[in-house]
């Protein structure tokens, strides 16, 4: 059974880029949920999203230039305003057939969000990552990775962090993730999983962050998922018995935006008490996260995607473990939302 290409929600906000990826007067081409988009920031700083396809000969507009708040196609010189309207045709009259499709785009939480669906774009539905806004820019540890795998595999990876004991053993392992008590909760279409442990051997990176003399401490690790691939993780660490009075706190968003059915964009932003107190350690934290994400998660997930080989995940009858409860609920919720959206569009 081959995967249906319609595995992506469209009536939702998709994180398309970090805001600082598009400078004033600049543009960025990126494919989101199958759509070739061109993100353009006006001279005044407002970001617009349009189809990255010239309506004349269907070449990428990103192959052209952007100046004075207009995009000029590099093939035949047609010029477009940022609202998609063709404002100059060197070869003949203007017509509505020359206009470019545009999409709702909002800058929030240091990110650019686009809406590709047919339903009205409600800004209130953008995930709440206000912890980023409360953190000084120099203390935000953020990054981006492209992955050659289905975005749902990336979501699975964060919803079952027991893999850290094995795939990230050097920094985030030690067995505590497997030993921790896990509780899964579903409220509407949002699903969370929380791991807790008391007076246990912390993962090496967490023991270092806490400064525990013998490596022991208490752990609170919660991941909240919202469709399609928006997750926020909160980790609190404390010396044994001090979680209520003296925790070390951190927040991280993991956003898995589909590019195609078999490729994804991964955006992350980490904030913590430690980095806020000493922004000078931000490069070390970033290198540690990138090591885990790029050198350990990414190769494994791309290998997993290759082994699945375009087949439907459930048709392969994967053996499930108790630790899979969170990601199973997420996949079922996502399947239901996609089916509902497709039925409404039929």
C-alpha cells in the first residue's frame, strides 16, 4: 500500500522560517506542505508570502530579484507587488491571469507562520511560544535542520524520549528516560506526555546543568503536541526533594513542518534559566543540541524513512511498546484531523 500524498493539514498555521531568515528587502524560497512559497520582507519590515511560481512560464520567482517592494521574474521581467498583483508586463497589457497567489503570513514568537488552507486564517490558532518572547534574543538557542523523512517520524521521535537513553547515551542517556514514570493526557486534539523521576541518576548533560555533586536529582520532562507538528517541551531539574523550591527550568519548542510527504523542516528554540543567566554559554548549548539532532536523530530517522520506503506506517504493523502511547495517540489524532479536512473539501 502506497502512502497517500495528502498526509498534511492545510487549515492550520505552519512555521515556515525563523523571522531573521528574511532580512528587510530580502526573500526566501521554501516549500511548505507541498507548496512552493516565496517569503518576502518589505522595506518597512512586513513579511508577505506568495507562490514561488511565475504565472507566465511557471519558473521560480525566487530566481529573480526583489527591490522597492516588488519581485521581478528573472526569466521575462514581469514584476509583482507583494500583494501578488502584476504591476508591470514588458510584453503586453496587465491582466488578472498574471497575478500570483498569496497566503496569510504572520510574524510571531520570532518566527514566520503561513496559512495554506481555505478556511479563514485565525491568528489565535498560532501555538503559544511566548516563552521565546520573554527571553532576550542573545539567550535564545535556536536552529533549523532539513530532514529527508516524513514529518510524522520527527514527531514520533519527540513524543517518545526513551530513545535518548540509547541514541543520545553520551549526553542525554543513562537510563533515566526509560526508568521515569510516564503519564499521557489528551485534551481535545492536544496531547501531552510527562516523565517524572525522583532521586535518580540524571542524564550527563542534565547533571552538568544542575551542578549536582553526585549526578543525582529529580526530573520533570513534559512535551505538549498540537497539530500538525508543533511541540513544546519543558524540563525542570532539581536536587533530590527540591523540585518545589529550587528547580532549574528550561523550555524548548520542536516544530516539525512538512515540506513534502517524505521531507521535513525541523525548527527548534531552547531557552533556560542557565542560558538567560549566562548567554555566553549559548554556543555550547547550541552545539550540543545540534550534535544530538543532526548527528544522531537525523541519520536514524532518515534510515527509518528509507526502510519504510513510502509504505503506509500502520500497514507495516509495527510492534508497539508501552512507551509508544503518546505517539500513537498523536498519530490517531492527526489521522482524524486530516480525514475530517479532506472530507470537508470533497
